[in-house]
């Protein structure tokens, strides 16, 4: 059961924030291309940084707590998913707050609201 620890944390993150899409109608998943353009460039940077840190021995992944499926740079599948799921959950949370606090502009919307 310990083998699913990292995956369980990712599922907890999904269930903790993805309900906002349905309940608060954040429309983040409907604009998945926009979300991907926000998430993928920085995720690539962090995956490279992660690979460097693992290679240098700065940190490692406990084989007891991961599935054992590895991708490029010998990074576990769960780590790749982390760099997609956590930023998406953050965007969903931000948009959830914005849907409750009406007329709360962020980013480039703030300039156009003036």
C-alpha cells in the first residue's frame, strides 16, 4: 500500500480542487489549451531541474512510495504528473475564488478593467 503514497497525494489534490470546475463552474478545463500554455513551459523547466537535482544526489524518490514507472531522465511517472496536476489545481483554486468574489480581476484582466 505504501507504493501508492505519491499517487494518493496526487489523487487527493485532484479531488480537493477539481470539484470547483463542476460546482463553481470555473471553466478551466473547458479552456484546457489556455491552461496547458500556462503550465507546460514552466513544467518542462522544473522537470529539467528535477533531473539535475536527482543526478547530483540533492534528492531522490523512495522506491517504496512510487509505482516504479520511470520516464525520461529516470524521473518517476508520479513526478511528471505532479508538475501537471498541482499547477492545474492552483489555477482551479484561483478561478474558484474569483467565481465567488465577483469582479476580482487578475493578471492581464486587471489592466483592461481600469
